């Protein structure tokens, strides 16, 4: 009797062991298959009002972003930062985000409002262009490949009395990275006075509205030669057209769109022709098309096995869903809606939008309290489907 019981127990133990081994093999196979299969989704995060407020992480953003990486720190799911902000090179912004958010972010993952200006290098590569905005606008344009670019600070400094309010301004402006000699300064002035500005790029938010509106009207009314006769307007490009954005202050601040409205109103009052300009940035659907292309380019970096993905076919990879996580209905959500499939819009309540329900004019596909809830929704949906 005891022998039969022992034999039965041994058979049951063998069955359990076989079942556990099979289960472990299945899990390993499933994991290998998922790691070698390109992901079916990607994510685009806005920055201000979604992951940061000023320089402070919000909405559990470090924890949310951390879930998009392997334990080793390598990227697990493709994502980018799609922001209308800017003023600094993508490489510098990536380093800043690394420090603030505690994850490894590459410059390729940072798409700023002025990033599309790269596409205009072939047109203005050697022409004199002026870059406007906070941060390092001229350095940004130089890194893109523009060879004859001046910041509006440097440009305005070449003209005596062009800013009548300068004597009353208490702040100091950094004109150049390297201090120029008197000879170099004279050469710069002579060059600027004799060379027409062919294009103006509003790279980031203007720091000195009164001076910039004055100098830009001088450039744009005279064909690029301030103080001269009226001429054909040079090209004018805005990195984006955001009227408002969420900064560190409790309520929204005026953005580049407000500056554009002010410049346009003044120009149209003093000039016979209306101001002509081109705007980039969200909600332009082309921005979202470009974002999809960049997300596709990130796919090969997700795989340690170089044979896992055919790099030649990366551009043809199709995402089933692309998530836009933003706080501004008229910009982030409106842009994703205009872009259409495969974009899915998620609106957070941590920035411009703070209401309980959805936005009436630009309703999102999903409204959440913060970015952590948004990422939780995405990973639950994508990793269990």
C-alpha cells in the first residue's frame, strides 16, 4: 500500500516539475519574441506643464519615464519630447532633461519648435540671417548649418541709437561668446551695414519686446537694411505660435504667439503691406508627421541584437498607435486630432488645462490627472493586449 502511494506521489511531482519547466520556457520564449519584435506604439511628451514646471518635475514624471527603460537603463519603448519650446541646442536640452528627470535621454529624442529650421539651411546657408529669442538662438542656428547668422543682440549692437530705450534699461545683454577686438567689431559693423538680412528666425521667446519689435520692423520694412529706403520684406519664420504656456507661475504666461500678434499689429500700422510670415510647431500636422518619422528612427536602438531588426526597413515600420501627451488643448490635442491616425491624444490637468471634464472645443481621446497616469494607461493597454 505504501509503495503504491509513494509511486503516485513521484508521478505527480514529475508532472508538476514538467509543468513548471514548460511554463518557464514559454515565458522566456515570449520575452525573447517581444524583445525582438518592434513595438507597435510610440509616445510624444510635451515638456512644460506635463513633465516639468519651470525646472521642477511634476506629475510623477521621473517615475513615469523610468518605466520606459530596461533595468539596465537602455530604452525599452520609443518616445520623444515634442515641445514648442526651445532656445538651446537639442544636445544641451537633452543633458538638462537628463539631470532634471534622472533618465538617459539622447538629443535625437528632443524635438523643439525650431528643429524644422534645419530644413531651410540649403536656402539660407550663406545668407545673412538674424536669430531672435532667449537662450542661444544664434548658436542653435549655427549648429543646424547656417554659416552667416547673428543674434538680434549682436545685430542691434551694430547700429547706434536703433533702440531709443537702451539708456534706460538696467539689465545687461550678452552679445557674443568671445569678446571681439575693436577691429573685429568694426569689421562686423561694416559687414552688417552693407549686407541685406535675407531672413529672420524667431527661435524662442523674445526677451526684449520693445527693442525686438523696433529692430524687426526696421529690418522687415527696408528689405533687410535698417535706416534705408523701404524695400521688399525678407522672409520671417516663427518656431511656433503658442499664445499661452504653463511656466513656473500659477497661471499661464504669454508665448511666442503673443509676440507675433504684437509685431504684426505694429508692422501693419506702419507699413503699406501686411506682414508675411511662416509658423512652425504644434498644432501643425507636419510636426506630427515628422515626430512619427523620428520615433521610427529610434526603433533600432531598442534592440541589443543587431539581427533583431532590419535597419533598412526601419522607415517602413508602422506604429499601430502614437500617443501625444500634452497639457494644451489648442496646441497638443488639436495637433494630434488634425494629424489623425495613428495619433491618440491624452490631455493632462497639470498645465494649461485644469478642468474636471474634457475640453469642449478640442476634446482629447483621454483626460488624466498627470503624466504618470497617462503612462500607466498606455503600458497597461499596450503590454496586455
